């Protein structure tokens, strides 16, 4: 399943809830039920049925939240949780378990999970937890601007694609932030010069081209496509709809 592809406005619309959820659950009936129900609530859901492929999915793609079963084939949920946190993946995790013991809950939270839900649970309860955990993680985490597969860390000034990061200079950051806030919108070179340099001196228009060039290289560097920053002949530049 592709990474979450949402525009900035959709992110705004759904800011109180996650967009994409990775469910790692081996019990077929429950897994299918969860997938169906969460999709009905308009979440984008990816499903993995064992711990190892679950870990791979969580490492490969950015999901907003993970619903993780504890007892899984290939790798148990606690180990998976620990490995994710060791890899500095901070995606919120809700552990679900039929064992329902206090010890599981404590160990789960120690391993870096954000919440624990005993089985059986009903969907309304799970969704309430999903929203609560999400809100909590949002208030603690850095402000990240998301457009399609691209993430822009507004504090570290890093452009992120999957797990690849590129550090941006101040001007590169300002330009990328502008494009990501207005995907698809065309900005003229003069307009960009004015916004980024605060100048209307036409002699500096080449600086705009050079800056675009550097950003394209950084997009490639993190596994993206430089052409995502599209030149519109004689008009300007825009971030292509992803
Ligand atoms: Ca299980």
C-alpha cells in the first residue's frame, strides 16, 4: 500500500486524527474486521500478519499510528516495539492483547508503546484510544508539515522522505515550506525572489533558479524526484501534485 497521500488541506481537516494506520495482527477474523471497520471510518489501513513483516512495514513507510498485537508469529509485539524505538521511529503504538495482564501493560509501555488495550475490545473504544494517543503524540512531537510522501520538519529544517533526511539551509527551507503549503500553485520567479529574499531586483532572479536546483538535488538525495519541483515555462515553478 502506498504511503499516505494527503494534501495539506486534508491534513488540516483531519488534524485531530491520524490518517494512516498500520495494523499488525495475526488473528485472521479480527484482522479483517479491524481493516474493514477502520477503512469505513476513512482511515488508510495497512495490514501485516506477522511481527517480522510488521516491523519491515513500520520501518519502510511512515504510518501515523500502529495497532500492534502482542502475540505474533515470527516476532512478538514487545520485541517489535523495542526495535522500532531503537530505530528512533516514534510512531505512536497501541498494543492490543488477549492476555490482558497488568505485567504486559507495564512492559509494553516500558518498551515504548503509548497505550494498551485488552482484547476483546469494541471498535468505538479502539477509535477513542487512537484519537487520544494521536492527539497526545501531536502535542509532544515537533511540528511537521506533510504533503503526500514528503515531510518537512519545521524545527530541524529537514526534508524527509520515508526514512531519508536532508538538512535544508534557511532559504531552502523557506522555499520548500512555501511549496508544501500550497501544492500545485505556481509561483513566479519574481514572486519567489520577493518572498524569500525580500528583493525585487531582477538581477537576482538567477538566485531563484540556483535555489530550485539545490532543492531538486536534495529531493533526489532522499530518494525523490527533482522534477517534483516543476518548471512552468515562462511562468515560474510549482510543487507537482503528489
Ligand atoms: Ca495474536
